[in-house]
C-alpha cells in the first residue's frame, strides 16, 4: 500500500532545498511538483511533459528536466534506470524501501517489499561494517503469459 503524500510538505521541503542551495524558487518548478504528486506510478520525463501539457499548462521540456534533477537531488524523487533508455521517477515518500520486478517484454513494473531482503541487507552491511542508507533491487524477467498480458502493447 502506498503512503499518503502531503503536497504541502513536499512543497516546503523543496522550497527549503532551493533556498539552501540558492536556486530560484519559481512557480513552474512547483507546478511540476504538483503534477508529479498527482501521479501514482513510475513516469519518464516525456510522460510527465505530455501529462502536464494535457492539462493545458505550458512548461518547457528543459524546465521539466531541470526540475526532475533538482527533485532527485533533494530526495523528493527517486530516479530509476530500468531497461529502457530513459530514466523513470517516483516519489520517494510514497513507497519507501521497495524493489521492482520489470517485464522485459511489456515493460510492466511490479513493486514489492519483502522483509527477508531487508534482513539480508542488514546482515551484509554488518559483516562489512557498512551503514546502509538505501538500496535498489531490480529483477528483470517476463510476465507469466506474455501473450495474454494486459500490459503488453
């Protein structure tokens, strides 16, 4: 189950980051953040661009790309490189500490969280006297029946 995300808290965190790093605080950046918060899935920069433009808002691709970069730097977004050439993003707070199964045929992404993986992470880090901050596990495979898969386009 995804965690509820407070857009007000995201805006505050982003504003604090922008101020601390001395970036400009623009309406366009916060509009991008609002649109991201409305998505409940992984997305690419181009998907976000088309989503924003479908609402009638006009924000340049350059602004979207630079805002995604800033949101990733401040920890609001997590950036993933699945099998495609373009990066995918998701809100970090929505589903922290989870992993992914990615179908190499249809591109469907299944998110999962298994306690035994976290125990393995802790054991390995203890063994090497390493302090874990986060991890990312991606398992690539194919859906059970690719011919009837609802995500196969």
